């Protein structure tokens, strides 16, 4: 059973892959170049001007040679940006860099221009085009040149910031805010809030070892309705599962292997966590960036302060713990990350590593105080973290009296 949500998610992920855009543009280039002669026959107007075969072929040869070099350069720049983000920030940010649309469009356009030129040259050498076809091919080539120039200018401007620390922090923050906004709109992903699981249940296990990246509640709801089941989901997006950890427990008769397999297939298990449906991962990645910036080998408190600000913006979207109404919800019960878990995911590395940096300590304390006021349901957590931060300051700063006085806010 494949739900519409799973199909849409597959298409969404495919559209963010480099190969997908490159493949689509490459196929379009081949089709346009190959059909130029056929398209020319449908034009009722006869061009009186003569476009020499050598002229069009020379232009295409120039484009083919230059686009091959530009494509190679673009790949090198992208790999360099990925490496920079991994070394300076966090390896978790690499998947966000890979899905960057500007770099994907640039690489796909350059590769498509190269393939278009090669196919056009082959068509000219095999006399595929007549006089009309060469004119159509020339017009398509001119449009291609305009597209390449515009893309190249955008790509050059994009490279000025691509992979830099500020760019990586912004990307991780945007991913965290997007996941947090989705979480705030639907904390239980369309399911009912978790309740105490009855004693007489049947567990369904994963056959893979990896992280849960998505739970298809729609598919679980359809299975529950069809087979009269009550489903209790035991894991969340971002949970590490293995054959001995249950994905869910069911109440009802579902002994057939194909039903149990369909239930397990509603959980997408991958080797690495993804940002889309995991609100904790973005906060964890921001915390990792701050922890690396505060390491003695780096000693970059400015970056840590930028991360604190990013955490403030992301966590300000944190919803209250109030459960949604049970009306019109399927018999699928699932938990949710707590406010305490989400806030600690981002701030624990800062509290652990930043106690020796006065400016980081002051900014962190102020942000925690502001979060406690903006999110009353998280006030206990922010107060506990503030106290923990002060204890670390007392332990790590030899002359902490001035800092402690500055923290009396």
C-alpha cells in the first residue's frame, strides 16, 4: 500500500537531488537538439537567409568545450564548499548544501548546454538539419547562450557566500525553523496524543538498523481503519531503531505477515537523519556549530553568539504542550518531542563549552531569560539551564565575580 503522502515525499526528495535536475535538463537538451530539424519542417515560412553549417557548428564547438570546463569548475567549487561546511561547522549541514537549488540549477544548466552542443554537432555532421533546421538550431543556441550567461552570473554571485560560516548557520537555522513551524502546526503529525499502552498488544519491529526519518500516519490510519486496529507508535522521527526495538504496538487482530509488513513500511528508516520531519536535528546541528566554534582550537565566540540568536528564533516557534482535540483523528497514538528536549538539544553544547567566554555567557543567559518569558511552558527548562550555566561559570572562570555581576539581569 503506497499512500499519496509517500509518493509526494518521494517526488519532493527526488527534486532536491543533483542528479534529478541534471537528468531532466540533459534529456530536454537532447530532445530540443535532436528535434530541431523536425520542428523546422513545421514552420510555414521559408528563411531566405543562409546560415552556414560551419558557423553554427563553430559556435556549438565553443559552447561544448567551455561548458565542459565550467561544469568541472562548478563541481570543484561545490565539493570545496561541502568540505568547508563539514570542517568549519558540522557534517550535518552537508545535506543542506547538497540540496541548494542555485548550485543544482547552475550545474544542471552547464551540463545541459554541453550535451545540447554535442548533440547539435552530431546532427550537423550527419546532415540531420537542412537550411531551416540550421536556423532553428541557431536560434535555440542563442537562447541557450543567454541562459548560460545569466546562470553563470548568478552562480558567481552565489559562490561569494556559498559554504561560508554565516551561510551554513543561515541554512541550518532555516531548516530548523521550517521543521519547527511544521511541528507547531501539527505536533502529532495527524495522530492522537500518546496514551498508556495496554498490556495485551502486539509489537511490530523494524528489519533495518537506522534512523526513522518519516512516519506515514496516513498509511497507518488507512491500515487501522481497514483491519480494525488501534496503533500505538513507539518511536519518533530521529529515533535510532533496530530489529529489537518496536516501531509500534497494535491492539486488534493482525496476525498476517503482509499486514505487519505494511505497518512496518509506513516507517522510513535511513542511515542518516533528515531535517524535514525532525525538529530536533536542526537544533542539534546548531548546537554542534556552537560547540565547535567554542573549542580551544577554534576559539570563535562570535560564531557562538550567532548560533544563540539562531536558536532564539527557531525555539520561539515552539508550541505549547496542549494536545489537539481527538475529534476526526484516526486510532493512531503517537508522542512528540518535549519542550525540555528541544531546548536542551540546542543549548547544552553552549552551556558545556561556553562557560569560559564572557560574551557568550551573557548572551546565552539573556536569550534563555527571554525564552522563558516568551514560552511560559518552557520556563522551568530555561531557568534550569540558566542555573547550570552559572555553575559552569563559577567552575571555569578564575575571576568570575565580574561576569557574575554582569549576569544579574
